[in-house]
C-alpha cells in the first residue's frame, strides 16, 4: 500500500525507539455459513518502544480483532487474508506454533477486560505470578521468581504485597485483581502490551488509579502499548497516538493532540459531538448524535463506509471505489480516510443548531424523607446465636432525604454498592422501606408493595432499565410487550386501538413501525433501549426512573438515546430520576444531583452547585476520576487510596473517612458528619467547615482555546 | 399533559402474524441439523406405523396359529390353516394365508403384527406420561424458583425425598397398589420423574427471574401467575424441549421395563416390553421374537436422543 510507506517515523510527538510492531495492509475475515465477512480491512499501524497507541471505536468496528491478530489467535473461523504483522522485524505468520507460544506471554502480553476471569480462582496470586517467569525462562529459580513477583506487585502499587502473594483472587477487590493481571503481564518485561478495555469492569475511582498506572508504565519499563477502548477520555489520558476505527477500517489516526483538537474525519468529529464534555449543556449546547447506524460487516456501502451517515456525502466523491488514507499534515502522521477533508471547513460547521429553553420545575412530585432500607442478614454461627446477635443489618440506604419536582431531572450518582439501585427498588415497590417516608404524588408509597399499589400509581411511576439485552422479553414481539403495558394500565382496551397506540409509541421513539412485529433479537442495543423507553412511557407516567439507561451503549448510540429521553421528557412534563455512575452524563442532563456513598447522601444540590467548590471530598474525587475527552480541560488528579468498606460493617463516623483525601482527624472516624447547608437546597455532609471546603481548587478548569 | 395521540400521521395497522404459522415455522428449524433430521425421520416412521397399524398389520395382534409357534422369520402359514369362528349362523372357517415375515412367538402370533400394534401403545403412553410429568414438574419448579422462601424449601425437600427412593421400588409400590393399567403407568412415571424436571425448571427460573423484563412486569403490577407462565416459562423452553426429548426416550424404556416385569399393560396387549418378557425363555431357540421388539425400543429411544442432540446443536448456533 502506497500510503503506508510515507508514514514518517522520525517526527513523532515524543522521541521514540525502534519500531516494535509494524502492521501493514492487514485484512482479516471471518468465515461463516453466510460466507466471508471482512472484519478488518487495510489496517496499518506502527508502534515504537515506550509508545502507547489507542485503538478507539464503537463495538463491532474490529478493534479487538486487530489485537487478536497481533497475538495470532484468531479462533477457528477467523483468518488473516492479507498484509503482514511484523514483531521486532519478524513476520509473525512465519512462526511455528511453539515459537508463538514462547512469544505470547513473554514478548507480547495481553490484559483483558474482566480481571476475575483472567485469574485462576484455585491458585494463590503468588503461585500464578511466579508461574510466568518459571515457565518462560529456563534457569529461573523459585526464589528469583518469588522476588521478582513481589517486586512487580510493588511496582503496580499494591499495598502489603507479601500478604497478597498468599491470597486467592476472590479475596481481593476488582481493582487489585486488575493490578495483579497487569503485574503478571509485565513480569517478563514484554516489548508489547495489549490492553483490551482494562478498566471497563471497574468503578470510576478505581479506574482512575489503573489509568494512572498504565500511563506510567511506558516511561518506567519502555513497554510499547496498544490500548483498546471505546472511551475517548481514557485514550486522551493514557496514549500518545490514536487510531479511530470505523466499520473495520481506520477512519483517522494521528497524535492525540491533533485528533482531539483538530479532528478531520466527519466520523471522528461526530464522535466528539456525542460526548458530554463539560462545555456541553442539554439546553444551550446539546449533543449531536450521528444519524443512522453502523453498517453490518456484510452490508458495507460502496465507497466510504461512513458515507450514508455523513453530512458531507457526495456520491461523485465518496460513493465509489476505495477511499484511501490521506496525509493531513506531513510531519505528525495525522492521516484520515476521507475524500473530502480538504473541502470541509469545520470552523463554520455547526451541526448543533437546535437549542431549548430551560424548563421551570413545577410542584414536588416525589418527596423522600429520612428513608431507610435495611436488609436483615441471618448469622447462623453458634457464637452469634449465643450472644443474641444472630440478625445483623445491611444498611443499604441510610436516611435518604431529597425531593424531585415536575419536569425536573434529578440524578443519583455513586459507585457500585452505594445503594442507588436499592433506592430504585424501594421506589418501584419491589422492596419496602424499613423506616421513613416516601411520598409520591401526595401518597405514601414507601411501605406499599407493588401488588398493593393502585393502577394509577403503577402507571405514573415507570422505569427504564440498564441492560438492553435484558430489558425485553426475548420470546415476545415488540408490539405484544408494549401492548401489554397499554392494556394493563387501561389506557386503551380495544385491540385495534391498542395496536394503534403501539405504533404511535414507536413513532415517538423514532423507530420504524414494522418493529411492532419483530422480536428483540432482531434489534440492536440502542433500538432495544428505545423500546424500553417506549414501554415506560406507554402509560403516560408522571415520573420515570432511569437506571443507567445508556451505560451499556456505544457513544454515538448513547447520545441519541439520551437526546430522545429528554425530548420525551420535555413533551410530557415528566420528572426523570436518573441513576448513574457517570458524572459526565449527569452533569450534561440533570438539574439536580444527589451524590451517594455507602448508602448515605454525601452531597446534594443543583448541578452548578455540586460541580463547583465547595464540594464534598468524595464529589471532588469522583469529578477527578471521570475521564474527559477534551484536551483543553485541566484536571486535578486525586487518586483514592484503600477500598470501599463493606456495608455489613460500615465505618462508625463518616462513611468516607477511610478513603478521604482531606481527613481532618479522629472526629471523622468517630462522629457522623453534620449536614451543612451551603445554600438553600445545597447540602454537604462533612466535618470540614464549609468555608474550608470553599477554598478547594476546582477540579476541572476549562482552558481558553 | 401532552398526549402522543395528538401527533402522528395516518395509522395503518400491520397485519398481525398468525401464531399457528409461527409454531409450524419453528418446526422447520430441525432442518438445520443432520442429526436432528435422522432422529425426526425415525420418529415419524414409528408414528406412521402406529397410526396406520389397522391397515398395514397383516394379522390381528392376538391371533394364534398353533403351527406357527416359534416359527422362524419368513415362514409361510401352512396351507389349509383356518381360523374357526363361532357365529349365530354356525361355525365358520376363515382361511389364514401369507407369511410370518418376522416369525411367530411362543403362542404362534405374528411378531411383525404385534410390533406394529405395539407401536401404538408406546406412542400413546410414553408421551402422555412425559406430558403429565412435565405439567407437574414445571408448575413445581416455577413456584419453587420464583417464590423462593418456604415454598422453595418445602417443594425441594419433597422432591429430594422422592428422588432418594429406589425408582423401581417406587414403580412396584404404585402399580401394585393401584393395579396395572395405562393410567397407573402415567401416574407412576409422573411421580418418579416430576421432581427431576422440577430441579431443572427451578434452576432455569432462578436465572431468569433476575432479568430486567421480569422486573418490568413486576413494576406494572402483573400477577405472579402471569410472570411465571408468560414472562419466564417461554424463555426456559429451549433447554426444556431438549430435556423432554431425552425424557421421552427414558419413559419409552421405563414402559418397556415395566412390561418386562409384568407391571405394564396386562397381556395380551402387544406392547414391546410384554413381547420381550413373554418370549424370554425362548431367547436362544427363537431369538427373533425378542430381538425385534428390542430393536424397536432401541430405535425409538435412539431417535429421541438424536433429536435432542440435534436440537441442542441448533440452539447453540443462534
């Protein structure tokens, strides 16, 4: 390929060593019953020692396939049909199985998404780590292996590594497991490390620690890295260069700064339009989802793959032949696969256009007052029964108090285990509250189970669920499922009228009407989530609880679904309770925010109040942990130490005291923090006086461009 | 409040899909697996034999010809043999002709005819017994898995007690108590395999009850009955259909065993188990009278196992 050879090696953003990996014109296909399906087409990449290259793209774009090809591990039906992969100058396709086996794990290592699945649950951490040098190096003694393993655990900053060497994987937290996996990958000092979504399964504050570790690795060990992720913010924090993939091809590649500041390919541009960065706002500067859908691998269009979704598509330029990678600026390796990049003037292009008026919140719809939810846990040990303490309580929710008004979006933010989903269950009536009041539309519903609620209460409080693959019943058609809700809530009774309303609901969520007779497996994740929204709105609810509705979706799909949810909210004056762990999305779409930690509210207030100092130290840490895909944002780095305490045995004083970066002394451990009112409606539960909290530097600062 | 009916263009209702067509279409899935096709072919063969028994069986299943006792396969009926029947008009002689293609049994009955008629009883009682076992097992499994708590404890312990009983003793007890008949066979099989089915269903339900669509049904106030049978059960059908095919095979064997032990349908019913039992003493001198019914049982069980394997294979493809 002509355009590969012109890649200038010498003028990379930072001084680099020898090329470790050279991929040229790589084409990979899967062979299925339906015939040959090209998964990756004409992929070129050079990675140098000490350099981190990000592969970013939506699901199905072929990024993991590339990683598997580099490992020469394609599965039974995948095959490399063209191009070469050279590792340190050797063509990998010429190596024997035995040579490859020696290479994998010692020269090329890989870190996977799910750390628990990568570790053997029946072996101690120490044994698993020591196995690596013992297997790969002929004259390595047990003692040497032990010493090196210990050293590596220290290098990935695991506290108390001696103890950890004797622990089993299930005894340590997910973040530590992932650190162990990374340590294991680094033990043989590999020249190339592949990281496939290494933090996707982790909480944000834990992710921040891993990301910082990965960013250091290249400098400390000179390891070349390929970092695969769907999250552009993570790529910005970890990588030097980035390849944006779309539908099996590289759409654009270049130095991180070039791509993030001056994206040239319309797809890259579109991706940035879908990310809720701090300068976005749901009313004045809403997200701009990319229209259309990712083409299926065997239905790719003629010419440019992105053509059908592109605003600048011109059949004469883009609609035929092969679109080649084109050099944008000769000296930094910034290249894009776009036939029209010279003609597009991004400075004047403004796809946003539409703005909305902010909505005035109305009367109080939901009032939560000192609500508690405890789960009894039976301890059947003899000691517990003798001491009369056989029942202990998990305090999933401890004294929650907040309000939600009509037309308002209230977000509940927190990491896994903070009790946000428990609250949703109590609200929906799947559990009952232990104590306190939960008043919805002037009726107490905290201790009313779902079976005992009136039809009106049921229909006016509905939920959108998290997992698109789980939210719809796979054995019923879409029409049956939405129709059932309409019938159940008595909105319509006549069969034809129900069908008619199903179609109108499909119009509402912008899906074709013939979806009514389809089954969930024929739909994509985003489409399923739209049906979930249609189902929730079928009974004209006054309040909808959305439990992480977009966290399982791709960026561009998620932007569209978020937009849809807010459009419907505006049209129906619905109150939205948005449960999420993602502060970027929360900042973008909510009016008020409730920050939870270990079942308690740490801070609540309007979005502006919560995202600006004074804030609770936990809010500060959360804000700092969220990766932001904008190079102009300056962020203060706060890495939390320690682990989330167990809800069975929470700290006596402030729940956050064990990890707090601003801990002021024993008072934090011993006394529950007072609720300080900063403004009316803005509360912070902290021992630190509000004047001191106000003096914190803001975590996020947007530099002028 | 804005209503969605306010907006939108002319509504054209799409045609409702015919549910019967959908079910028929899913039967065609069998074509995707060769193994399942072979199984289906053998199964269809036996079903046709059972349905057409009155037409294709050359002789009545209980007709005895003393000259044909333990006759080798392919022996022709001797000329001049006649069935003497007493009617109001007097004694009539109906001549018997032809050949015993699979030989005669110890009472001189045609093995081929008895096998053909025997297919009827096995293809009635095995599915019937399996069906009832499933009705009971599914209901118990759904209740135990969905309700959890004390319901689960009681049902599961009950199942454990039944399963811990030696199964043959269980059959003997039930059938000697109620007498040998088709209904007691169904009852015995239901009682013995119900708990096993319950365990499978319970396991599937424990997984499915945590799905979001179940939570969605709960939050719109659906009854437990609706959630169990409409939301959960259809999604457990894949493994259950495979298991039902296997279990149908076991039940076929069970009915054979019961017949062999003299606990099945009372003689002279021509079922395969009875045939083997009646002729076992002559197994060395006239093996054909036991071997062919054995082959019949094996082929039917094999067919059902192949079908189950094939269906599992098909379900893994998607």
